[in-house]
């Protein structure tokens, strides 16, 4: 017979082991400090209460801390890889800073340089590129890409001569061969495959305050007739990327629908790639709109020094577009990957919007500034030059609402 004292001892031992298994061992926390460094000439804009966001690259953990009067923050973080971002908007200026891969393995300090910019009157409102299901049929559908532009100002904007395209590399998970050895961005935007442009004489295509311009990047037809979860792009207000000479693939570029206006078919300013269809990444494009200054895009692309081959990829030919020609841009990351790389410098987009799912009919949509819209009497969109703040993924694109 086992003595009662021995039984009590083993019972206590089992209880201790059980509690140890249920209580996780606390992970180490490290002191991290970040100092916002405002651009030269704007040092006095540093202020208290600006939010700094820390996002774990390897998990969904996020931490937000507000700056003190000196523009700095301090917090304790578990070890890991983080994205650090700051956006400060004051007196008509936008200050952005980001560090895409900050490794925390001990106590550390980070100086976060900020760049200054101003809001754009013409914005990318929605990007629909990920395709949808063919339900009730089987399979997925990828011929219905579009983008919406928005006049965010209080005056008409003319779309004449406006150009747009995507950057090399096509996908955020690819190596960005345009970065310098120190991680610096090139002095130009490497627009890949094709530059599309609006025709017009300078006053042909007005866009009123609060209005949208729809651009069919692929088929300008009513896709919902066969695939109900898609969108209708056969609309008289729709501009169209259609040129069967350069892009003869009828799967992605069928003849435009009967409601498409002939003067809404856009120009191919230049094609540099070999694809037979307009290439826009489904998972993670970088999309930008721009307009030439002091010249025309047609004249610009005739210059030999503006056409370049991507280092290490002779098939990837780009047009060098000066950054100061860029009106608006959005960086999309592949939300299912931890190996994303930035293609836009902070002054163009200090963050990114994650596309979590493709082939589900989702869109990347810009937030509405509700207070500004009420005051203006028409839709005003949020604009901080930081897609992490300005965009979200939605299951219901604007064309389906």
C-alpha cells in the first residue's frame, strides 16, 4: 500500500507539470526607439501625437505608438522582422517614412527619414486586377481588369495626355533589380511593357470634381453576361486599353462592346515587351499615372536614353519616367507572401496595400474622407501618399455596388 504522503506528493507533481504545460513561457521583449527625421527645412514640423506603426512581417501582429514632442517613440517588441511606417499630414504637407524590413534581436534605435510631398488632385480610386470565379461554372476568369481614377480637387481636370502603366518588376515577390547596392531607388520610374495614353487636344476629356474615370485594362465588354461574379465594362463612360495590332490576344482583348465610344479607345504611346496582352500583375502590381512636363510622352519615348533593359533580364525593357512626372501611384504587395519588395520610393508611396486573395472578384479601394466629403458636397478620397493608410481590400468592387 502506497503511503498517503507519497500519493499527495505525486498529485502535486502532476498538477505542477500540468500548469507548466498550459502556461506559455514569456518571450523576451526588447526596447526599440524610433526618431522621425523631418526633411531639411521642415525640422520644426516635428510634433507630438503622430502615429508610428510597427507591423510584423511574419505574422498579423501590429503595434501603434504616438510620438512625443521631439518626434520620437519608444516601445518594447518581441524579436522579429517589422515594417515601420509613419504618416504625418499638416499645413498642406504630407510627411512619410518607412522601413520595410527592420530586424529586432535586441535593444535598438532607428532613425526614420521622412520625405515631404503634397496631395494629388487626381487619384487612383480603385484597382481591380485579381480576377474572379466563373461560378456557377468551374474555373477562374482573368479578362476583366480595370482601374478607376478620381478627381479629388474642386476644379475640373483634363485627362488629355495623361499616361499610365506598371513598374518593373511586375510582382512584389520578385527581386527588384533596379535598386542600388545600398537599397536606394533609381532616379526614374521603370515603366514596363507598355505606356498607355489618353488622346485629346488638351480640353477633350474633362473630369468634374468628385467624378470618376473608368479604364478597362482588359476586355471592354459586359463580363457578367457569362460570369455573374465579374463586372460590366461595356459602358459609354469607359475608356479602353485596346489595340489589336500590339495586343492581338482576343481572350484578354476582345472587340469592345457596342456601348464603347470610339474616342474612348486609348493610345499605345510605346510598347517595349513581347506580350500579346496587356500585362498587369494579378497579385501585386505597382500602378501609376503620370504626365510629361516640358515635352510630350510621344517625343520622350523617341529618345534612346530613356529606353533601358532591366539588369539581369534582357527581356524586361522599360521606359524611364521621371519621378516628378508621377501624379499618383499605388504599391500592391502579395498578401500571402512574406517576401515582398518595394518598387516605389517613399515620396510616391510610403506603404502598400496587401492583396490577400486572387480569383475571388475582390478589389483594392481607396478610403473616403467622410468629413471632407460632407464639407465639399461631393466625394473626397483619403490621400496620405501611403497605401497602408489609404487603401483596403474589399469583396465588393465599386462597379458591383
